[in-house]
C-alpha cells in the first residue's frame, strides 16, 4: 500500500528560477508548487515553462508532491501553460481563481488525466466551493488568502477573523468531498513566531498543511502539522480502551475521565496513520 501523501508544508517556487528548482530536491517540504503564475513576469513565462518541463523530466524530487500552478485560462498564457503541463511529469495542476466547476471542466479537457487543484481565493469561488470540490478531477484546494482578503476588502492583519467564514466554506466543502485543503501563505517569512501561530490556527481549523513562500518556513509547518507525542499516546490509549470495552460488549470507553466513542476512534486512527506516514518519510 502506498504511503499517505502529506501536505504539511507546500512550498511555492518560481518556475523561472532554475537554481531554486534544483535546490528544492533537497528540501524537507512535503509538496512543491512550481509557479508559472504570479512569481513569473510576462516576458519570462515561455522560458519558465520550458525550464520547468526540463527539471521535471530530470526528476529527483523524491517524495515531494509536484504541483504546477498555471496562469488563469482567461489570460494570454493560461492555455499554453495547460497544453505544456499536460505533457509534464507532475502530480497535479493548480488553477488560480477558480470560481465555478466550469473552469475545472475547461482545464480538465486540456490536461486529461491530471489531478486538478484549485486556488480558492474569491468570494464567488467560496460560495461555489462544494460544487467545485465535488468535481471528479479535483484533488485539492489551496487557499489564496492574500487575494481573498483583497476581494473581500477586509483587514489582513490579526487573527484572520474577517475572512474566517469564507475560509471555512472552502474547508467544509473540501471535507465533504474528501479532498485535501491547504492553508494560505504567511507573508512575513522572517517572523517565525507569527508563522507558528498561524500554523497552529490553521491546524485547529482542520487544514492539512500550510503553503509557504520561503524554505525557512518548512520546519515550523512540518512540526505544527504533525501529531505530537502526547497526541499519539492519547490516540493509542483511546484505541486500546475502546477495543477492551468492545470485548466486554460495551459501546463506549472512558479515558482520562472522558467518554470515548467510535467517532473518537476514527480520529485516533487517522492520527496514528499520519504519525506513521511521517515516521516512514523520515526513515526512508
């Protein structure tokens, strides 16, 4: 059985920077978003497209999920990006500003068989999130919180509460559809404390991981989005107690003074599965 794909740390890398793409082969990120969109200037886009195809052909990215963010299909570069990515050795194609399932249909026709990822960064996209997530080609959501804040016209500092409803619409849709949902970036890449706080917040919401703009952010994201020793120990304790209760013909157990039911066991098993996937990654 293949190991669970992890998305604790999802690092953006400009496809116009060959040195950065090469360095990514040795970074401890779970996934890489090779960016043909915002990080690449218009005059660099054709060369970046060709450089990325060559780097992916060379390979060597190991366990890292390779996702390519193309330009929107309504731009001068989007269709050329999609046609090029259709032949690239990647694990997914990320489309910006997905507002409706129709945009997913259009991209799926251009990159047949590729798992599609959607940037959720507009109010309309959030309101259509479930229809987008339910599309059979969609594998995951990436929150574009910078663009989302701009589109909402809300404050961008503090605890992100002004955009919380919109974010949670996307997260709820992802969970309903059983796809991955990755939190937006933290812009102050030298602020380790602020990044850690936002990762803790995102994990508490239920995110699978964090998109990152600098390699220095990887370690923090990997740590926060991994089950801690206490979580693993509690999960093991809950499963053991519940199994014992079932053997006695009972439907619930008590651990540390709290009721443990089947729903808690499902969560505990997911915790252990994630911890196991991380251990396997670290020892491979």
